[in-house]
C-alpha cells in the first residue's frame, strides 16, 4: 500500500513530459515581447507625428474647417482650407482682398467664458489638425479696408468705394448686393475692415458699427492668410486672387 501511494504521489506531482512546458514558454514569450515592442514603437511614432503636426499647425500652416456659408462662393461649408501663418510674420501686413482667419475677440464677439482646461486643450488640438470647427471666436473674412482707408457704401451704381475708387467685386455671391447696410467709415491705423463674400449671410464689420471698436479688427488679431484649399479634392489648389482693389488709391497713411 505504501508503495502504491508513493507511485500515486509521484504521478500527481510530476509535470508534463520533459521539454513540453519549457518549449511552450520559449515559443510564446519572445513573440509577446516582440509584439509589445512593436506596439511601443508604433505608439511612440504616433505621438511624435502628432506633436510634429501640432507644432507645424501652430507656427506654419494650420488647417481650418469652414463652418458657414458667409464666404460663398469662394469658400463653402465643409471646405478645409490651409492658413498660412507665416504670411504676416516678417513685417508684412494684410492687404485689401486677402482672405484671412482672425480672432474676433473684442471686435466681433465678447471675451468667451472660461472653459475647462482639459476640454479646451483637446478641442484646440483637434481644431489645429482640421478635425473639428475652430473656436467660436475665430472668423474667416475678406479684408476690404486697411488702416487709413475710407470705405463707403454705396455709390450710385450700388458699388462699394475705397478711397473714392469703386470696386468691381467679382467674388461676391451671385445675386448679392455689395451691402444692404449703408456706411461711411475711415479705418483706424492698425485695424482692418472685414466683410464676407456672401454679403446677405455674413455677419461682419457692418454688424458692429455702433459698438465699441466699430467692427474694426486689430491687425495683431489676424491668425493667418488663407492661401490654399485642402479639401475636397475636386477643389484642391491655391485660393484664387482678385483684381477688385487694383485701382484703389493709396491714402499715404495706410498701405496698399
């Protein structure tokens, strides 16, 4: 009985045949390590790529999702444009006819309420990559008047005048008049008079005439110039320029 009990105990305590368990470990463990290293490299590469894109977007070229039809037909809802942030970095300033993205805080909108820092960071990162709409304080409009310009609406033929020169605005939405709101303003130095191309659907400088600042946008609030269309693919390419301001006279105080 003792002998039988000893054999039974040996059978229970003995492991699988020699080499089986060890073979299993030697086969699967390196594979798991390799897979883990591959995932680690992929995660690191993804993080590096994201950081690079965010830095590029912050300082050089930022995608911007068009949220409304205020710039039709030049820009349509859902277009993704590329904003050149270097356009005005080295002494240059926005010119008449430029399509720009700017921060409207203090000119078009009041200071927004404080936002959760984490939410703001995530939303800002997504907007910087063109994955979602930009902040509600960001606008895209066309520069119609620069510092020193006198902008008047309208002459006898219903055209805008800048420094006495009538504009032939070929970029306007078909059927729109240059403006249904009459105005006669002089743009202060260091500011810009902004208007959308779809005048009947654009809330722009005209809507803030009676408010502090009179709808003028400080030059230092300009984020960049819209130079290219990045999406949809059928409209891919550089943004078309305009000759509407070619005949506008210089005031001596402003710039062309």
